[in-house]
């Protein structure tokens, strides 16, 4: 925020929270950094929605501070998971709830509100972090070989502010295996594996 408020300012949430929480998935930017709206926008919101400062004195909604926990079992056969571990290495293939959910949603307001309310759907069974082109090729070849088992490869490109264009690849079976590969794969691999 560029200027402090001249009148009442809500207490924006900037407390610490778990690196394994829902908030750590949907929060934009640095963990303790917030970007509060300008005072003029805050006043306009109050006017439009007929709210008062009292409505902003505390939080009543879920802020996503709980650690990620859901009961959606991994459906992918163990032989496929083992193969991905052989290709990428044990530490770069994850099946824990946090890793699975962290790649299942985007950063749209719709996704953020679903995560704040712990609405968990369509999570991958496995998240793999290949490091080389050869590893990606091996995964693609394996999926082609096992296509009768229901494994198939899809890709999606998207632009990330500050990082340019990169590709996110994921494999699908009823639930799916997510494979991330980009120019910053090593950074992603290191940060995601530290969170394990």
C-alpha cells in the first residue's frame, strides 16, 4: 500500500501460517506481503455494498489457515507410480495431499474461493517433477505404451507474469498425474521437495 489510511483501516491479515495450508496454495506473492486496497476503493466498497467500518473489524470467514487435508484416495495403480519414480527419482514424484492440491487449482477468484472453503475436486493422483527433456520423453513413451490402461498425455500452455511462457503437462487417468516441466524446473523441484 502506497499511503496509510487517513481514517479507519481494516486489520488486513498478515500473520504467519503453515507452508502446508490451503492459504499457502491460493495466496499470491510472498508469504507475509499484502497489497491492501487504496482507501478510496475501500470507501467505495463500503458505499456500494452498504457496509460500515464495523463490518471490517474482524474476520468471520475461513482464511484457509488449516493444513491441507482431504479424503480422495490415489487411484493410479502402484506400478505406474513406481515407473514414474524410476524415471524422475523418488523425491520428485509426490502423492501427498498438499502436492496434489497445489497443482489442481489456478489463481482465479473462483479457485481461491473454492480453496478457502476447502472445496477439493479433480486432484491429480501423482505430481512428478521431471528435470530433463529425456525424463519427459520417457514419461510420454511410457504413457503411450500404457495407453490401454487409461494413461494419456495432455498439455496446456499459459503465461505467468514475470516468468514468460511455459508449458504445464499432465497425464490423466480417472484422476490424473501432473507433470510440470519448465525453464525453472529445478527451482520448482527444489521448492516443492523442501515442502515435503
